[in-house]
C-alpha cells in the first residue's frame, strides 16, 4: 500500500494567517492526489483534485501543488469557515489511501 | 445535484454481517465513468477506503478486508450495497458511500459523499 503522511498533524492559526499543509507519499503518485476538508459530524468534502485543480465552489485562497511524492495545500488568508480537518488521498494505486489528517484550529 | 444516502442497521452483533445500502439520486449508477465506493472512519480517526463497484459488476476491494467484504449493485433501483462478514468491535465506524469519478485528465477523486451512517458492533 502507498503510505500517505501529512504534516503537521495539527496546527493553531489565526484568522488571516497563511497556512501550509504537507502530504508525502511513500512512492511516486504523479499528480494523483486529492484534498478533502472535513468538519465535525460531516462527510469529507472534495476541495482539490489532481494535486492542483479546484472543485467547484472552493475559494481562491486555497491552492494545491506538487507532484511525485511531495504535495502541499496552502490557505492564504485563513477564514473562520476554514477551521476543519484536511485529508490528502492518493488515487494512483489500489487501495486508495488517505493521510492521517491535519486539524486546523483557532489560535 | 448528485446525492447519496446510506441506509442500514446502526447496531450489528459480533460475528454477524454488516449490510448497508447506498441510494443514489441525481446521477445514473450505470454512468460508466463512476465507481461506487465505500469508505469508513473509525471514531475520532482517519479515513479508510473499503472498495468500489462499477455498474458492470466489477469490484476492487481493500486487501485488508478482501476475505470478508462483498459489494453489489442494483441498477434498477440506482443503489449499491456493502456486506461485511464476521464483524467485530474494530468494525465500529461511520460508513460513507461516495462516487469515485474517473477521468482521463484528472485521475480519480471522490466528488460526492453520503452523510455517513454510524455502525456499532456490539452485543
């Protein structure tokens, strides 16, 4: 299985901050990397697919990048509604695997 | 608007079979580029992909569960189902169904999810 490792596991930030979450794959996955946002008690919500393409409705302050084994999700100008847990997921190989999640909390 | 809704018992006894159904609306389950997927989340934990089924009947399961899992599809009802045999406490989780959209240019991603259903394994 391809292991997905996110860092940090959690972070505290203030409204307006720039935040970057890293996701590393245990082997190359090209750009077959997706990002999801999950809020408590809710299903995950697709935010970015193919490493850098936005799902409809995702604010432009979110950006994704990377290829191969290293990927990033950046939020430029954190807003109150962005406090949530973010998961990366690889769709390169079966079984599809997720990172352990990064919880973004209010400082 | 595509919507998915899980249904099934919220409580299953140990060693029994967990059975869930996902009803899809707003899309045809026979849409060839979609793979109908089950994902679970243990309480307070991360996400685990269980497997998918295509409307043709082809399946792909997580090897960690392959001996216990089966999925089926009913195109006439626009539903797909999950069966997990011989459950134990470690199978207690929120179970989600999702659409895995497969594209040539952008790969595959889960673009629509059900709200999730908590299944507790306990006697």
